[in-house]
């Protein structure tokens, strides 16, 4: 029984540690056009993009666009913020709004 509890506790710790480091896994190549376009579009279209996000060193727009860049399918070539507004992008949009603490609700 003690081995089972130790195993379960280890599993929970691993899950918690993995989710805590998830934001550190998000990255965008310097000068990426999709990312820069997303920042520009987001700051023009939505309010509060320059506010601080929960991601250290990023505004809400930066955290949102970084998340969108990383969560959008590899072969996507269009505008990330516009993709977030489509029916196909809504689930990714919710993830990234939560990640950036930038929600319209």
C-alpha cells in the first residue's frame, strides 16, 4: 500500500512540475513575421494588450501571441490573431487567453 501511495504521489508531483514548466517551453524565433503581425493586430484590435501578463517579462499580447504561435498547427501560414477568431481556432484561443490572462469574459 505504501508503494502505491508513493507511486501516486510521485505521479502527481511529476504532473505538477510539467505544467509549471509549460510556459517556459513556449518560444518564438526572433523576428518571426506571424508573431510580430499577431502583436500588432492584437494591440490595435483588443484592449489591455500592453498590461502585464502572468508570464514573467511579457505583456498580455506577447503571452497570447507566443501561445498562439506555439499552439497553432505547424503548416498554418495566416494571421495568428485572426485564426484565433475562427471556428477552427476558438479552442486554441481559449488556451491562449487563459495563458495570458487576457479574457473577454
